[in-house]
C-alpha cells in the first residue's frame, strides 16, 4: 500500500512546495510534512498551514507561480470530504485510482482498440456487442454471417427475399 495521498493532491503539493520555497531542502521537508498530514487525514491542518503561508503575501498576477498556492488551497477545500484516507484504509478500500485506470486500459485494449469512441451515440454499445460476440465461444457470429440476407451460404426462399 502506498504511503501518500493519490496523485491529484500529491502532485499539487509537490509543485506548490517547489514554487513557495527557494531552498530545495526546505521545499522537500515542507512537502513531506504536508503529504504525510494529508495521508493521515489531517487535510484541514494542511489547509490551515497553506492559508498561513498565504497570509502576508500580496495578491499575485495570473502568471505568477504563487497563484498555485490559492489554487491548491481551493482544491484541498473542495475535496477535504473525499480525503479521509485513514477511514478508507481501515475499511480496506483502495486510496488510489490506479486499479480502476488499469482496468479501463485493459478493457480498452481488449474491447475497443484505437480510433473507436464510446461517446458517439449507439456505436459504443455496438462495439461492445461485436467484441463480446467475437471472443465468445458460441457460434452466434458465424450463424449471423451464414444466415444473413445476401450471404452466399443462404438459400433464397420466399420468406427471406
């Protein structure tokens, strides 16, 4: 089990510490402290520490890297209810999305392929149905091709003309 919050919060905290502290050692120490507190479920404490960093700093322009401080505080405040990692670990729940992301990649690899999109109407269902038929052990696909109208293997009758 990893010992840091998921990538979203962790990435923001790492980048923020680099922006706020010129000294790399100080940045790394502070980053480690904030990540550990988040992992322990003390996100509110991290928000308080970041707000203290923000106090005394003049409002910065949109291009100033310190803008990241207010964005990180906003991210943590918005997601604090979802960052109760001790409770998740105690319940045996995953605290990372990598398991789901891995499964999505696996499904996309086996089912979809490239240049096929799930969100353009009914084609997502059609892709899934076709792949399911292709990898199934039954004869549904071959039965369809041999029985469809216009097939060389289908005898023309009054019923299927």
